[in-house]
C-alpha cells in the first residue's frame, strides 16, 4: 500500500474540481512534488505564489465558512454558557 501511495500519480486539482486554472494546478503539483528539489523552498514561498493566483478570503468570509461548518456546535456551546451564567453562585 505504501508503495502505491509513493508511486501513484497525483492528479491536478482541476481534475477533481472543474474550473480551476492551469496555474493553480502547477502550483499545487509543485508543492506536492516527490522531489524536494522541485518543491517550494518554504511554505511562505508557496503561500506568496498562491496569494498571487487566488485572492485570500476576507475575515468575514472565513467567519461565514466557520459558521457553515460549525453552527450547531457553536449554538450548543452558547446554550451551555447561558445555563452556566444563569446558575446561582
């Protein structure tokens, strides 16, 4: 299984999610290259190039995304806090 993982072709992101650019494909595949010499020198270098291709999400967009994933959990925690705050000392 490990051998298959190491030898298996890595598909470009556009094969999994249509509409992505060839530039983004190239960036991701470079970041995942098995040869360290062909990868980015650092995560910062990759992030800079990524930001030049794709606009970073705004804080409001990140907040909306978090709510879309965790709204039930957050509501449950809010209710727990309300109950704790209402309890007499």
